[in-house]
C-alpha cells in the first residue's frame, strides 16, 4: 500500500508498506526499523517470538512519549515484561499490525508528538 506524504517537512514519515518491506520518505527498508520524526535506524531483532526487553533498549534510549509497535503482517501482543519495561520508563505502548502502525505513526508525528515506531518487517 502506498501512503501519501501530506505534512511533516523534514520529518521521517512512512510513505508505503507491503509484504516484506516498509518505506520511509520513499526509501525502501526490508529489515525491521525504528523510526522517529528525526531518525531511521535498523532494529536488529531476530523475530517476534524471540523478542526480549533488551530488544527495546534502543527504543527506550530515544525517550518517546509513546511507542507504536508494528508486529508484522498480523497483530500479536508481546510478552508482558516488554510492556512493563516501557511503562516503568513512563512510555506508552500501542501494539498493532505493521501497516496500521505506519499509518498511526504518521498521524502522531504530524501532530508533533514525540513518537517512535518499532516496526517488524516479515
């Protein structure tokens, strides 16, 4: 699916997603990434089933208000410990499939929110 950039001059916004990829500002990524309005970084996770609290350390370091966690093609809820680690840092967590996460992130970033998207690409 192609998304249309409408605002966010100078921000990193999702411009598309599909099986095996996401695109940020029209640059295609075929591996999992963490996106904020100011940065795009590779997220070295081995997959949903192997996620640990340590995998979210790079996201925690960004100190967002909320993390939009895209779990791939289907929505899956992570282990409770992962959500608790974010909550203990005062960071909200929203879980959804990666397509919905891309769209939600764009809305929040466009509103000027301090948001991070952690997107699993499968």
